[in-house]
């Protein structure tokens, strides 16, 4: 009888373990489906963007889009989009910098999440190996991923720019000799401000900080309103033109050092 009770207890434990295992698998599958569906609700380029962006000198690749300058590029720029934001949403910014002589590339990531393809920058640099100077940066989560890549490839890059973004704690640049540009928008309602302030302690002491008066989070790209954001008091084009000016000025300053 004792043997039978032990056997029944063992069988019951096996059933519970099996049910638990099945439950974990089901939950994982449900979470995967939810994430997949969530990631496909993307922020597409606004129709107004295409009234300012032409198809001339644009090269579309599977994993990035390149905006080519007239003549040789004086430097290359790699841009990582924010979470769920499509690459062409930054097309005006890229086009205007290309007009100033830069090769500008905007990465495309699986499910539009930069953490799923952080090392794309290496492939872009390999495709344009004739370009000797490279800058990298990004918007929001894209900036976090760009900082992560930069931290592991500091010798390959001449500077990092962060738009409404900051590095992770494990990517501490505070003692790194690397030019950094950090741009914040006054009306940004999406960024975690406490994390952004903490992120300053992870950046070099000579980081250049700039604030766009009247700008918001969504207008770092050109894709319309973003959930949770505050209303901007300047137009998207005004914010984009200011970003182009700040980026160009910063790169010229860095290049002159």
C-alpha cells in the first residue's frame, strides 16, 4: 500500500510538472504573438514628408536606405530609428544632410526594433569602405542601440549623437574620449526624463547638449503624432531643419579638432 501511495504521489507530481510546462509554453507563444502584432503597428512617414523628399540619389537596401551626396562623401552617418518607426520617417533629415556632402544611411531593423539588429552599422561601413570618417546616432530607442554599438566599436567611429535618448548603464562613456551630441526637445512627452538626466552621468564631460525650443518627441522624425507626446509649438520642418543644423555644426566642430 505504501508503495502505491508513493507511486500515486509521483504520478501526481509528473502531471503538475507537465501542466506547468505546457502553461509556460502557451504563455511564451501568446507573448510572442502579442509582441509580433505590436511591432507591426508602425509609425509610417507622413505624406507631407514626401512633398519635401525626392527619390533622387536614394538607394534602398534590405537592411538600410542610403542618401547619397553629390561627389565624394566628406563623412558617413549611420542613423538608428526609434522603436516601431519606419526608416523613411527620417528621410528629410537624411536628405538635407546629404545635400551638405554627407553619405547618410538609415538602418532598417527586424520588426522595427533596433535591439534586434544593433550591429547593422558594421555592414553599412563595409558596403561603403571608401568612406573614412563615420558618425552614428539615433532617436529614442535607436539612440540607445547606437550607443551600445558605439561602446563596442569606439575605434571605428568619430562621434555619437543622441536624439531624445541616452546610453544604458553598462555603456558608460564618462571616461571615454569620444565626441557626443545630445539633443533634447522642450515639449517631449515620451522620454523618461529621470533616465535621461541620469544618462548624463554616463556621457563624457565635454558632451555638447542642445535643446530644441518648442519641439517634441515625434518631430525628431516626420511621422505624425506619437502616443503620449506633448504638442509641439514649432512645425515638424522647423524641428527637422534645426536638427540638420545642429548635426552639421557639431560634425564640423568635431572634424576641426
